[in-house]
């Protein structure tokens, strides 16, 4: 799979052919922002922003490496 990381001032965006994600560093955790065409149905999603008719930003807190699991694509 072809992923292209894009380093920004305060985050890293990872782009693929049909999807993208953003990783935003905070003091005690990371926020993973996953762009989808429908909102994700998961209790881990703490915020969803609708940015267009078919594009949603789904936000998930990552507090430790144990949060990276099968649900997030490991």
C-alpha cells in the first residue's frame, strides 16, 4: 500500500490513495483524526466533524501503545 506522510507544523498527515489520517500531538496523548465518508460507530470516537456532504473527521485519543489495536488497523 502506498502511504505518503506529510509533516505539518503541529501534526503529521498520512495520505493513501482513498483515505487519510492525521496525528496531532498533545501533552498527555495523541489525537488520531481519521477521514471517512460516513461517521465511525465506535465508543472510542470522542468527536466527529462533518466537513462536507460525504466527508467526516473522526477523532480518537491515543494514550498508550495499547490503544493501537485491530480496530485501528493493526
